[in-house]
C-alpha cells in the first residue's frame, strides 16, 4: 500500500510539473504547503479573486504542436487527487487506512463549516448593511430609522445567538471529539432558541417590499446598498439574496442532523440525544412554517376586511375566512331574486350587498349572523331551484345558488362551521330531529319564538291574512309580517308589540298568537279570534295532508272572465269535498265543492287538459297543466263522487 501511494503521488506531481511547463508563470501557482517546503523564506502569492475565473483559452508562447490539452491535464489531476484515489501526498495530513474518520464526524465538520459561513453572512447583514443604513438614516434624515429596523427585524438577535453561542459550542465539541464524540446534547440546549426565526420569517415578505419601495424612493438609501453589494465581502450578491439566508437555514440544520442520525451506529452513545435534537429542530422548522402560514392567513383576512370597509365590529385577527362567494337572495316581496355576497367566517356569516361605486369598500354589510345557534338546510322550491335556508338568531335568509353543487358546498361549509362551534361550546345543544320531521321542527320553532329570526312567508304565497282569513287589498287591508313567526297578516291582526330577544329586546310588530305566547297576556274580548267558518280550513300543501293537491286553471264565467289559477285540494280529513284556495298558504278557502254525486267528464278534443264537474245544473270547469295531471284529478274526483274514503294513511293518494 505504501508503494502504491508513492506511485500515485509521483504521478500526480508529474502531471503538475508537465502542466506548469506548458503555462508560463504557472509554477508560482503551486499549492502553498509545497512552496513553503521547497523555499522556506519566500512569501506566498496573493490569492486570486474568487469571482474571476482563469482564461482557459489564453494563447501560449511557442508554436509547437500540443498533443495533450491543459483541460485534460487538469481533469486527470483532479481524478488522481479525489474519489477513491484520494490520499495525501504529504505524510501526516490525513489518517491512514487504519485511522479512517467516521462518517458522523465528517457531517459534524460540514455542519461547522457551513455554520462559519452562515455567521459571516449574518455579520454582513447585521454589522454592515444594518449599521450602515442606520448611520445614514441618522445623518442624512433621507429615510426614517424605523424603516431600516422593520427591514432587518430581529437579525441582531439571530446574529448574536449564532456568533456568541451556537458556533463556539460546535467548535469546542469538534475540538474535543476524541474524548466526547457527540453533538446531540449541545443542539438540545440551543434548539429552543431557533424559534426566534419565526419573527424574522413572518416579517420577510414585508421587509422585501419595504426594501424595494425605499430603494426606488430614496437615493441615499440606494447608494448605501449598492456600495456594500459591490464590495468583496458581499461576493457580488444582492441584499435580498443575503436576507434569504436565515429563512433557509433551519431546513439546512434539519437535513444535516437527519443525515448525522442515519450515519450513527446502533450502539452510539449520541443516538438518543441526536434523535431528540432532531425532533426539536423539526419543531423549530414547523414553528417557522406555521409563522408563514399565519402570516398568509392574516394577510388574506386583512384584504377581506378592506373589501368590507374595516368596520370595527368585524375586524378581528382571530377570525378565519372559510368561504366567500355570490348568491341570490329570494325576496318575500319581489318575484326576481337579488344579487348578494356572503362571507363565511369561523364565528359569523356576513350577508353583504355589492356596491355600485366601489370606492374604498367593495361591499356593504347588511346583516351579521352568528354561527352559534345558526341552522342551514335545503329548500324544496320548484320556482327557485338550488335554494337553501340559513336561519340565525339575527335573521333568516332564503338564498339561491347557481348550481346544485354550489348549494351543497355552501350547506356543507356552514354546517362544518356550526359543528366546530358546537365542539367548543359545551353548553350549546343541537336541535335533534326525530321521526316526526316537520312536526317536531314546528314545535321547536314555538319553543324558540322570539329567540331567533323566523323564516318569512312570501307575499305572493298568500292572498288573505293567515290569522283572520280576510282577503288582502291594496288600500284597506295591506300585508304585514309578524316578526316572531314570519306569517303574513293584516294590520288588525298584527296590532301588537312584544320584545324579541333576537332583536335586542326591542318592541316589534307581532301577531296576536305570538303576543299571547310571548307576553302571557290575555287578549281583550273585542280582539279574540272569531269562530271558524265553514271555509276556514287550512290549505293542505303536502301529500301527507291531502289525497290530491295542485294548481288548476279555473275556466268559465263561474270563476270570472280572467280564468284565474287556484290551489285545489282534496284533504285526507275531508275526502269528499274539493277546496279551492287562491294561494297554497291561505288559511281560508275561496270555494268548497261537495263532490258526492257529481259526474266527472274528461277533456274535449279542443283541449284534452280540460275536465268538468256537473250535477243538477251546476258546472265547474278546470284545466290542468298536463294530460297526466288531468287523469289523476279525474280519478280522484270519481272516487270522491262515489263516496270512497281512505281507511288509513297507507291508502293510495294521487297528490302531485
């Protein structure tokens, strides 16, 4: 092995001599130890500048043919001095085969070398860039000192930590590696301090923006930075490049320490401490990543607050934006829905109106609904598909999405926010729907009367007061809404005031039923409910309460010249009578027709959708929307005319 090493060293020296003989003055560029060994009194040549590469294509003296290029000789020399052939040409520089350095020590040496370079970079940032800019700011007053401090954040603390504690500890441990071959305990003591990087990382994006702004805005600011960047210490790198170094340092620690743990033998005394140190470094990296995520969340939140006009009761840094997007608001007065915009946070839903002139804020907040106590469900409405109901303590909204998928997504997002509030609030109990379905929900609404905003019945769904059954008109009997139950009532039936908890206990217009429930007061005799008449039967809008129900066009002079459309119902509890209502939610029928003994006639050739009821000079003509609907009505009326009655809820019904 010794002879092979000498041959390898001789071959390497021979290549060096041959290469130097081809380049004038190249002998002066021999490695420094060889110069000192051959010429003890001479001084070494000055080092070449690191950013200047030698010109490999320079013209050499002489015109003799060259069979071997200089590049080939350099490549051959590098191969001889590296890789599996790498051995020292001078005795004592590297250990022999019996004294091979362990892999984990090489990693510690790499950690130490990179730490030295990193401390030099921190010195440049803190003691050169930072101090020079501060000195210029105090002297020229061309830019404020606070801007400089914001740009460099806590770089001084980071520099002092690494220069005075971390680097010296690593150096001392490597110097005494033979006696103490471990670094896990050192990193365990120092790793918690690495969490101070969070402040620097969180401020990094803003620092870069300030740097770009003041470089363009202030000439003295730009001159200081340009002068330092062009110096040898900066290595022709920009200030932004140097500022990025602390952001990338902790992941570098994690990679080196992970490699160190992998190279440790299974019985190494440092294995347990090194693994624990790796976990702590990983925690510091996660802390830094969490700081970046939190910074992005706050930035997005601030953007939303600016779009909303920065209202004091909305701005809260602890909020989290879950979803936002446009929806349509179904109005209880207008027939066409209106454009609206929703912002769903973890604790509230903001119902907003887009501003026409978007100067400053883009939206105006109309209603804030607390997620605590909020309910959301899909609505079954043929006129407004993809609609859903949001019911909160402050207000209840009927909303329409642009598609079925969007509606489902809104419902899921709202429900997820509600579930999260329920988990954090142990006193809140969700409403449990039982097998009764709508009945239990109606009872729950009675229990919560005045505690949450009701769902208002739309104006066009009723033609008469839902309490006294008197028809509405534009002059003497106008529509009003009870603020407690949401019914459409007349002025006489809503001439009461009660304090509603969801409306900050302010007196609000309510109907007499809600007034007695909320206040416990007895109504005066002159305002007591009248005795129900024969036509005062609640409209059965669902198949559970009726044998057949749908809209039919009423044809003939008996109904008027305009041939109005009526809501026709054959109730389960009165299966031999046809009730005709002006609207599905009316509580009083316009007409009732006892069907027993009537003759039912199907449609004519002129219009097959028409059918008639005839008996003793009485003739009622109806027109269905489809022939299939006409056939079902004819069958239902023939059964009623023959005296058939359902014996149980499972009997066949023909309701639409």
